[in-house]
């Protein structure tokens, strides 16, 4: 890059650090490619510069808004950090912000205010460490906060909290038996075998008890555009539950669906959650696209149900239920799935609204066939789900909403 560029490479590196703080993953190879591309395109036209950096750095559609906000803030003023902190003071009234831009702008402002976008002025400032500790009230506030409204730091804290969560379900009685001296049921087979050895006399009456067995867990998670803010958190939750396979559950099977169904069960065995999510992201190609709930459930019932539901299972269906087409097919596929599972629990983030009512055609078609209808929009709702599975679902909204359908 020519000498006229000055400290432009350093500023681009610090710009990338701001993007990372805002939640945009950027690798070293992308930084090198961006520097090469800028050296070719030049820095004379702002639009060309913006387009070049975005093409080299952004790899996912959901990061475009964050990139645009950080770009605007970083390249607007060399002394942006001080100005940004001043602008964030509560005595200043900010102009109205487009609701669609608010999450991206919040994360961008947080990244810049935390020092991610400060130009390098001394070697000792090259590495900036931030120690963020949450007080008890902060933890409570984080637990109650909607995933869609969280900042980048809060999302990271929530993901860390989810890793410690699990779903513990009491074991059910199976069809196999074991000897138990204090049981009530007589083991007739062993009693007759003992009588044969004693000339037909039943000297002892052995007792037996049914062995407890673990259930299988099957998770179907909607990853369409309307579930963008929740699907990643649900993937962390599913991965956390899968790590307890063999302890709380006999087996954990995971599926995602948008426009088509994907089996992600083998990828859930990866221990590192970030590596597991990267593998899932590479395997699944319809993130944040359209949704075809009816056809996806039909694909599951046709090709997977006999494999994963052949033993007693609990199914977690994570979706907002906003299906517009194929309502009759959706209803029949839900009825078919309900017949094959022990419990069908529907997790819907729309229950975060107190005024929620089953007005959408897809929700009205699905609701009668689920065992329970619960929320999944924050940490409290996930913890409540875990606690309720052990003691019976207390936050089930199905009965109330079914009353609205009549």
C-alpha cells in the first residue's frame, strides 16, 4: 500500500476489532484480503471503500446491519471514542431510531464505547482488556431480558449461562424387570423354575420390579428469518442438553428446518459449543430464509420418526408457528407426530407478549396436538422449562389458549 495511505492499515485493523466486539466474526485471512483489496480500489471514494470492506469482511447476511453501523461510527470522526461516550450520556436526547436498526446500532455503539474502535496511538494500547462482572441485580436483569434485545456482551453472557443448563426428566418404568426383595409383584417365571428344582414345591416367592429407563429427546428447531434472534440461543441450549446424553436422556437427536429438514445429531457430539455451531452453520444452508413447517414435519415423519421415535421419546418443537401455506397438511403432520411420541412440547418465543393469542392459521392448526405450550424467549423461560419437566409443567399456556379457539 502506498505511503499516502498513512496509517490506513492500522485503522482498518482497529475497525475490524470494533466489528469483533460487536459480534461480527472476522479472521486474519479476511483482514489481509481486505488490505489487499483496499490497496487496489483505493481510498478516494467512500462508497467504494465501504463496499470493498464489506465484501471482504462480512460473510453472513445478519451481520450487514452491524457492519454498516460500525463503519458509519468509526470512519465518521478520528476522535470518535470520546464523542461516542459523550453522546451516550443520559442528559442528551437522541433522535428516534428505526426499530429495525436498533439491535445493530446498540451492538455497534457498545463496541465503539468499549474501546474497540479507538485508533492506535501508542504500542502499549495495542491490547485492550475489559473485565465485565455482573452484579446480582445484573444477573436477574439478564435472566429476564429477551434474547432479541440483548447486546453483544449480554448475548455472550447468556450463551455461557446456557452451557450449564440441562433438561432433567424423571425416569419412566420400562418393560424389563429386576429382582427386588421388597417389591409387590411376584416373578412367576422364577417361582416356577424354583419349584421344578424342589420337586414341585414353591418354597420361595421371588419378587420383581420394573426397571426405570431414560427417554430419548428429539429437538426440531426452526431457523427461518422470523426466528433469527432465538435460533442461535436454542442451538446453544440443544448442544448443552446433548452433552448430558446418557445421564439425563438415553439419546439426543437434533434437527433444524427452514425450507428443508436437516439432521444435526452427529454435530451435537462436538464438545466445544462454538465449534459445534460453526459445524452446524456449514452443514445447514437455509439459515434465516423462508419457512416450510408442514413439509419439514412431513419429511421428519416420513424418513426419521421410525428411527428416533421407536422408543419412548419427548419431542421439543421450537418454532413461532407462522406458517401461511399448507395448513391442512400441517395439521395432519402434527397429529401424526403426536401419536408417535410420549410428549410433544412446543417452545414458542411469541409467548413473550402478554397479549399473545392464537390468531395465525399455523398456530391454530398446531396447538391442539401438542402436550404443552411454553415460552423460550429468555434465560428464565429455559430454566423454568428444565425445572418444570422434573415436576410437571406449571407454565403451560395450552389450556388458556385453547379456550380462545373455542
